[in-house]
C-alpha cells in the first residue's frame, strides 16, 4: 500500500495565486460589462430623440397613405351605393306607375258598371252640346237671346230656394 501524498505548501500558494488571478480577471470583466452598459445607455439617450423623430415621420407617411387609400375606397363604395339607390328609385317609380295604372283601370271599370261616364265620354258630351248650341243659334237667333235672359232668373230662384 502506498501512502497518500499531501500537497506541499508551495502548491497551495500557487492555487491561491491562480484563484486571485481569476478573481481579478472576473472583476475586470464585470467592470468592462458595466462600462459597456453605460455606453449603450448613453448612445440610446443620444439617438433616442432622433429615433423618435424618424418614427414619427414614418408614422405620418403611413397615415397619409392609409387616408388616401381609405378615401379612395370610400369614394368607390359611395358610387356603388348611389348607383344602387338610383336603380331602386327607378324600380319603385315603375312599380308605383304600374300600381297607379291598375288602380285607375279598376276605378274606371267600377264607375262604368255604375253608369258614370268617363272623362272621354264627358268631353265628347261637352263638345256635342257646344255643337248643338251653335246649331240652335244658327236656326233661331232670337231664341238664344231670351234663353240667356232666363238663365239669371233661374239662378235667383235657386238662391232663394237654397236659403
């Protein structure tokens, strides 16, 4: 069996020197990292304003493009809606005209069944009465004059009867 070997004091002093060297390197590395962080912070503060202004400009440009696009789409939609509204108005007008015609035809038929003369028949009657009046005046000019005098008398009788 062999005897365990113990390290000598010189080996332990070498180890502590190596540890101290490693600790010094670690502290130095930490200081470099800290300094790098402070440098990055300073750069960010200095360029932060410029970056903000750049972002604002880009945002405004995008907003203008979006507004132009949206306005174009709104105009397209408005045109489509106006076209459809015009079509609906035309259809409604046509439908209303057809309904009015049907109503007039039915009323005219109902009045015809009741024996009430229509517009054309009334106009024909009026023109026939005018022709007959002219013919009577030609045949008997004296009869037309007293008839005109008698007409106001009848109106006076009607007024007294109405009271």
